[in-house]
């Protein structure tokens, strides 16, 4: 079983949208930047950013046995030498199959494939224990918590900020 990476395309939008059944699920996955219900136009605009020799954002489909098993996005800031990970999700029918470690290896390899990337960072809601543990196992370090950043219904969610530096990634990959 091996995951393969390919650019996310318009034909992937509908299957991806089927993974999320509520505003709460979309907010946990994508943060507050996307609409609920999800809008096809927003994803078409994101796909357009993944073009040219030096895209500002990459939008990826992760394939397993011909089906889209996961999705993620990477934004790049050349001036700061950073890559920001976001909107990482495994399709519901592929959850529980121990894909997280392989997925994170694939994502980090892609993010650090540019020699100028020094730091990869992400944000994860503090109540998302499964994702938090996955990122820790992948080598991410908790930098801090932004308190009560995201209102949803009668709740306020906290956001953890995490990062992985190139030297930590290199050390991690040397052990494998």
C-alpha cells in the first residue's frame, strides 16, 4: 500500500466536499477561511494558485488504489523561507487504516522539496487530539496556543501553533 501524490483538479471537488457533513467539520478541517456550505468557486480559485513554476499555494490529492484517499494544501512564503500546511484530511472510508504516518511523510517531503524552505508550520485546534498527536509523531513542535480564536455555536476553540524546522526534518529522515 503506497500513497501517490497528484495535483488536485476540478473533478476532485465534489468527492472532497462529500467528506464533510457540517459546518463544524469544515471549520475543524479548513479553518474559517472557507464558506459553509462549501463553495465550488473557492476551490477553483485555489486550484488556479497551483500553477506556474513557483506557485504560492499547492493543492494536492493523495491517491490510493485509484481513489482519492487524502487531501492537503501547502502555502509558500519565499521571503520568510516557510511553507504552511493546511486542510489536511483523510477520506472517511480510508480512516483507521494507519495512513497518517505515510501521509505526513509525503506531505513533509513535498514541503521540504524546495531547498529554500527552512520551516514548515501549521495550526490545529486544541481539541483535535488525533491530528495533534499525528503532527507530534511527525516531528512537529508545539510553539504555543492562541486562546479562544474561533467561535462556533456556543463554543470558543483554541488553536495550537506547531512547526518543524529543516534540520529536524533532516535528522528525522536520517533515522529512517
